[in-house]
C-alpha cells in the first residue's frame, strides 16, 4: 500500500508538469500568431499619384506617389515597372509591400516617395497611364514634368468664342454640375459668362410646398493654351467693380454689363 501511494504521488506530479507545459505551449503559439499577423506584408498600390516627370533624357519616368507611414517600417520593396506600350500610351505600374492593412501596424500617416520606371527609349510625345488610372502627357507641359489629363481628356479645346469652348470653361470652373451659362462677351483673350445653378430640393407640381432658387455668378476667364482659365468673379454693373481686380480687362467687355441678379 505504501509503494502504491508513492507511485500515485509521482504520477500526479508528472500530470501537473505535463499540464503546465501544455498550457505554456498554447500561449506561446497564440503570441506567435498575433506577432505574425501584426507584421504581415501585403502587396499594394499607392494611395494616390501626385505627379510624373521624365528623367535620363526621357528614357525614364519618375512617379511621385503617396504611401502609408508610421512609427515603424510601413513600406518596403517600392517598385516602378513598365507594363506595356500600346497605341501611343505607355502603361506603368507602381507597387510596394505594406503592413498598413493590419490594425496594429501603426501606419496611420502618409509620406511621399519616388518610383523610377525605366523605359529603354525616350518617351517622346506618348502619354503615360499610371496604375490603369491617371493619364499624363508631355504635350502642353513644362519639362521635365508631364501634364495630368482631366475630365476633358488630354487635348482640351483651344480657347475660342464658341459654344463648345464655353462649355469647357464651365466644366473647368469650381461650381456645381448641371450649371447653365449665358455669354456676356468674348474676344481672343477674355471671356465673360453668367452662370446659373438651381439650388434646393427637387420639386413636383406647383403648390406642393416645395421651392427652389437660382444662384447666379459672373465669371471672367483668360485664354490659356489649355483652354479658358477662370480668374475672377464679380456681379457689379459696368467696369468699376471688375476693374478693381482685373484692371486689364478691355472696356468693351464690361461697359454694358448689367448688375447680376444673384437670385
């Protein structure tokens, strides 16, 4: 009986030791998994592209991009790659590895980086598309920078006294969409448009208690190689008001302007 009791004590101690080791091993595995998750790297593309310029005599492109940043390393393996050249467009891709997708990464800030893309031959007049999104062109740009193409494409309508040119001027003005315009005067250098935007809820039949108003602004534009560029706004009658900010505006374009009803 005494010997059997000794073996029971020994066996019980062994079970405690084994149980303790098992618990410790499980905790270690959990910590390792959490550490691996926090430091996992994922392939990503820039938050945004800030600009593209040529280098090395046009045989390379330098892409300015915004990427995650924080107290620890958030970006590695930054790479600029030439994908293909088709129909006068050079397609490039900028990628990097990041752990900013992890909630524990601390990569809550941003910073700018430069990715170089080797072309092998001069860019010439070809356009550049970055990450299948933004398009840049050397035409109409100030070298070595490329000009970003807008919603009107890379070849905007030259400033002319035509309806299509006026519509482009409206599109390039910081106003709500679906704004109507009225031509108040135009020459080779200057354009004056009255812009009207209906504001308020969409109304149904008359008398339904719903009303909207029209907000009007008078914009003055100067001719630029890429189109009409908005430079000032003023709703006063005649030239006195606008000449305070644009004294070079010709008299014949403002002398007969009525006071603008702003609605």
